[in-house]
């Protein structure tokens, strides 16, 4: 815990949904749900209008639809989110060189490294007010909630207190009073399991947690967790703000619309995921020693199997080969609904091969039979709701919905007023997907769409940040 | 079946035969150890359809017969017996074992269901058992362990007249050992791909006698087997194993024909240094070797993590060079070299290095064993 309130936490309000509302004027002020729209999708973000109907993140899209049937259900445009996130992170880095992004829409900023003259409550409040204003302007109308405190724990809790568009500075010395009435789940690391254990010993709030001795806490929740929790309950948190959090693993996973049984199809999918993972590794100039396969079966049981190599690799075939070996250890005969491949034990070098890279080429020669099946499983809907499109005569717009050979498009952009809706045949040659970066960004903005260094890419999981999008 | 045998002789033979028992037998009887009594004494055998082991040992045989008992249990029992003669008899569906005042009664398995052991092929030649064990131990260091690449889990054994070559590689390093032997016919010429693990275990376990007989049969299509026979405990130990299928890569040409840097280092110092600096490596970091005039500098660790560095004396001829290796692969090669001095030959930092031993800093390198190691490539 610091003497001055110099840790700032910023959290963009309903981030994905807010970007959609910005770019789709007709959705402003209306419920918007971003997430998987397929049979098994889950909600990534709901706009505040949708939250009023009880729609929450991580809820199944089916449940969200029943609670809020008139909401716009969109699949999400991650390029756009990454671009906005990059803008925000750049702003934060202008404020202080020490910025710790937690995800696309959330970061800690160390104001002690910002060279501020005045770190009093009034001083940092003014800094936060300016930041919120700059953020609103730079992102074309998004809001962020800011919390400032003497520790990460307090700053993060504070940013949530007056959401949306909040600003809370917790004065030094008042931290414990702030925490005491709160439920224990405000403390990071206290999930449903720990909360349940605490509930059994009569602890619901932080104040009740404070009354438990360290020894007893260790008995209830275990050694490592208990010690940390004991300190957190006293707002005693000296975790530093760490810039450039290093990725611990690189992974991809996919959920399928039907349970997959065919072993060759599964292997073909793993090969593709291995290719995706190793491509990301190579882009990040990383390699890894441990290959993990994650399988969720028809009954929702989730299995992970991993193997560690003698030396780190970024080779697609090596990762694919191990992934195939690993899935053979899981009984997939009942059907697979989710499959993932990850590489961890990251390093910055690879063990070169004496034979060059020509050896295993013959391995995948028998694949073409499965190609079609793989394409069927992995093919996204050609016109997914929310995606940006452009029509030869009507100009830029976005897919409002599609089905039965028709696709409906609303012709509007961030800069226009709500536009008209028109319906076309799905194979209309005049209608094409619109690449990111046109119409949405002012022409003088440099290089849109490149994720800012340090912002974990979707799938590049940093600690505490494993929430799949 | 009834016999009496010395405890040490029995325990040693049972332990030897039980080595090749399958961990998860595909058929229950394969977990068994076959006990047979003949005029010549006692025969113990195990077989898992890949590898067979057969030990003969002297015993006072009163009654001839055969019985199949759990190999692991028998091995555990024999290991713990007091040092007194052991008597075993078959008693209905049980085998009873008596040693001093200790008595065991073991369930038997259906001996008629036990598969016949493969015939030992005709002898191809003999080799000094200690030389063979040492050579195999060096060669198997580089063998692969990945069952998805079965060919690389084998040691390529090439017989050419009076010399044998052993080659193994896991794609990252390559070991090559030459040794001489006494072939049955002077123009013997054959090649076989022997499972590395079986070869290593077998060579190590046959050092009690002075000679090992190698018997190779590669006539059949893909169904070749190799047999090894040595003596121990007053009897004969014989192992056969099925050869691996597949084409072993052409690896001899991977050894570079020239070098630009030749360095010599005291082997023990280098091993110690590599172990020390790689302490910071958390198993994911490579160790960097920089050779320049008279000094070898080792570095490991990177950036803001822990780092280590150390310099040792080296004789360096030719260009300065900086390269890096997986520390474990480097140590595997160094420890396989028996000589007190190691010679490292380099062409370029990105090309494989050749390691060999030498008796002293001035002596010629001993090229009977060479270890070729591919360096690491930094990604950033």
C-alpha cells in the first residue's frame, strides 16, 4: 500500500457493445449483445440497455435472447475492438510510461511514474478527469470508468463503484472503511469456491473476513491463498504495476455447433489449430516447450493433456503431431464440443533440426478427404450479424441479419445518421465484406488495426486474463 | 517340477529376466515368468512379443516340468529372500517356494497359453562385453524418445567386416560410435535398426561374461530379429528383440568435412560450468558459448530474469565463435565422452558442432565416438 493514491485503474464501459453503438448509429440507446450467435454462443459484452433486462457477460446467448429478444445480437468485430484498445493504451502511455494492460478494455496505470507534481486526492482527480475527457474524444465517444487508490486492489474496486462513466478516488487511510461492508468476492482470487468455504465459517463481508486470524484463514482456504487473503482483507496490497506483461502461453480454441466424433476430423481440426498457434508464436518471436490439448466433451467434462518437448519449438508439424498424440489419450467417442491447442513454457529460441524441415512432409498427405468436413465445421456464417459490408451502389453498411438466401444490410457508419435497411440475395455480387480501416477512422490516423504492443491478443493469455472472448 | 538353487543365483537371474516384462501386458499371461527345469538346470523366460529374455542357471533338478508365475511378484520375493538355498516345487495349481523358514505359495498361470519364444538367429560374431556396453551407452544418448517417430527411437547398427557402427539421432543431435568385433565370417555385412532402450538395457546387463554374441537375422521381409547372448551366474543370458521397420535417415553425411574453429576444453570443468550457468535457465533457456583466444565464456538467462556467466580456460584455434545450445543436449554429449578433454569443432554459429574426446590437451582426438549437436537459433 502506498502513501499516495497513485495507482489508476481504467475500465472501458461495456466495451464491445459501445464500439458497436458508435459505428452503428441505429443501435445507439438500444440493447446490444456481442458474443457468439450460434446455438452455443455466450455473451461477451452486453450494452447497459441490455443489462437492464438482466443480460450479463458469460450468459448463454440463448438465455440472453429469451431475456431480451429485441436486442441486436452481433458476432463481434475484434479488429475494430483491437484498434480502439490500441488508441486507449496509447493515451494511457502518454500519461505514464508504466501501463499494465489486463485485457483489451482494462489497464492499470502507475501515476507514481508519471512525473506528477501533485499526487494529492485533488491532483489525481484532475488527472483522471482529463484522461476521461481525452479518452472520450480519441475513441469517438466511448466512456471509461476510472478508479484511483493506493493499491491495485483499491483502484480496481474503485473503478467499479460508479460505473458507467465513473470516477472514484479513494483517499489514503480510508481503504479499509471502503472494503469492510463489501462482499468477500470483491477481493481478486475469491471466486465461487473460496466464497463458499468462507460462507461456511460465517464470512460474507470483508469486515467479517478481517476478524478471522491468519492461522484460521490458512486452515479454511489453504496456505498460499490464506496468507494473501489475510493481507488483502486489510487492503494490504503492494503488487506493483508491471508493464508489458509477458504472455505465459499462446493458445486457440474453438467451440463447434455439433458434437464431433470422427477422429480424422478432430485431427484435421487440431492440425489447423496447431498452424494458427505456431503462426502466432512466430509473429511474437516466441517458441514453447509444452503442448497442451484441451477437449470439452458432449457432457461438458473438460480434459487437458500436455506433453513437454526436450527443447522449445515453433514448428507447426511438431505441435500438430504432439496434439494428435495427446487427443488419442482422451476418449472422444461420445463427441467433442470444444477443441483447443496451446503452447506454453515459452522461450525466445528454438532447437534447430539437423535434417532441415523436409522430413515429415509425407505425414499429412492423407488429409484431403477430411478437408471438406473441416471446412463445414469451421466455416463461419458468410454474413454474420454486425459485420461491416459495402454495396456497389448503396455504400458502406453492416449486416443486420441473414437467412434463407437473403441478407439484410443497414447502410450507416459512425459518421452518418441512422441509415436505411435493404435486403439482398446472399450471393449478390455487388455486396462485399468491408475491410476494417475504411469509413471508421479519420484518414490521418496512422496504421489502424495493429494491436498495441503489450495488449494481449485474443488467445494470448496473460495471467488472470484467460477469459476467452 | 522340483528344484533347489542358490538364492543369489536365482535372484540375479529372475531380476534379469523380469526386466523385460511388459508394464501393461496385452494378454495376461505375458505378465508371467516361465520356469522350466531340464537336464541342464533351470531356464527362466519372459516375452512380450517384441523382446524375449531367457536365462539358464545351474540348479539341482529333481523333477522336470514347467510353470508360469507372476514375474513381478517372483522378482519382488527373490529380492527379499534370506541368503539360503531356495527350493521350488509345483503343487497342483500353485508353485511353492521355500527359503529357510520363509514359505510362499504362488498362483500359476496357464502355461499352455504362453507363446513360444522366438528362435535365436545364427551367431554373426562376438564382441567384448565391456566395450560393447560402453559403446551402446554412448550411442543411445542421442536416440529419440518420441513414439510417433519410431524410426528415431532405434539405434542403427551397421556391420562391415571387423567393425560395427552404431548411429542414433533424435533430429537434434547425432551420435556415432565405431567399435571392432570378431565377425563369424570376415566379409560380414549387415544393418539393423534396434530399439534403443532394449539395446541399452541388454548391453548393460551382459557385462558379467567377457564376450557377447550378436546374432542378426534380417532375411525375412521386415520381420528381422536380433539376439544377444552373454554369460552370467554360471549360465547363459539371451535376449532377442524385433527390429524396427523403416528407413533410418542418411546421417553420416551430416558430419561436416571441415571446421573453422577447433576448441579444446577440460571436460569436467565444462560440465560443471554448464550445470552451474544453466541453473538460471529454468529449463527453457539455452546456454551460450563464446570461444575466443584462450577463453570459453558461458552465459545463460536473459533480459530481466536471472542471469549467469562463467569463463573457463580453453585452447581455441581458428576464428572466434559464439553459439548456443540446449544445456541438456550439451551435457548429454559431454557426459557420453569418456576422455578427460573434449574437442569441439565448429564451422558457423548456425551449423552443427562436432564433439569428440581426447586423452590430453595435446593428444589426437579419439574419433571412435563423435556427437553432432545442432545449435539453438535465437528468435529475436
